[in-house]
C-alpha cells in the first residue's frame, strides 16, 4: 500500500505543450510520456485546444470541477462532459479538440498502454459506513472531495482528505521503493452498507465512513 497525494505530485508538461498535469503515479517509476505502462494524473484545463495524441494508449477522463468541456471528435461527433457525467473512455490516438463551457476545469486522467495493461475508472458515492472489496491486480482509491475515514482488513485506520489516495498492489511497493514521487459504467464493486465489524474472512476488504456524500474515485488496473 502506498499513500498518494496531489499536493506532492510532480508537475509535468503536456505532450503537446499546451499546459501541465500533476502526475499522481506512473509505472514503471520515472517513465516518460512515450514509455509508460500506465499513468494516473490530474490537470487544470485553462483554455481550449487539441488533446495530445497517445497512439496505442487507452484513456479515461473525468471532470472533477468547473462547468465542463465540450469535446469534438470530428465528423460531427461531439459531447459535453461535466462533473455529473460518468468517466469518458476513448483511444489515445483519436483526434479530440476541447472547448471550455464556462471557465477553467479540473480533471482526472487514467492512461494504460493497450498492449500491456487495461483499466476501469469508477465514481463511487460514499455516505455512512460501507465496505469495499479490492478485486483488481492494482487499485487506486482517490478522494475527489471531502474526507473519508477508513480501516484496512487488519483494523489499521487511515484518513483520505481531498486530493489523497491509496494505491494497492505489487507495483505500489515497487514504486515506493524506487522513490517515485474497461468500462466506466460497469460496476464490479462489492459495496454494501454493513455494521462496524469487519468480517473475519475480509481479505482485501476495506471499511469506509463518510459523514456526508463523498466521491471516491476507483481505478482498477489489470495486466494483459
């Protein structure tokens, strides 16, 4: 397990030079834009323009704050994406031009190298006390806003404030040791409101508590 923080995430220039992103985590550690296996980041979009091209990469995009984006895919295909929308999946080689609907936008991005990894990005709304079972090879649980109190299966407590997350899996340990700073609508989550006690057979089970409805972003990663 590794703690991830937006405040500590390094700033990286966009591939097309039109802005910068905060790189939450990348694999392998230290990988660049042309040789990563997977990459999770946040960005502030202050002006419209074309997206960077990432051939051979699958992408998921979620608006976290702001009025939203109008995305033009060419050939008369366009859509609007705001904070209420489900994550958008698209191919990194697909030409996309973005237009701000009304002012800057904050977004959350997941990219996986198609030949080696695949991913799913989900938005879970937590309220009260709920269980979540980890199911993927690697998982990032990221608090988009508010605060979440939680407990691991061994009863160790943790707290996630806005802009913080936990990365679970083999690569989490590898990236920490190295000193490195699907379908969005499908729901494979085992999530249920339960009592306070964690079941005895709770391998990979996490307990969360949020006093108000709070968005938890769940990124699941699988090796092909």
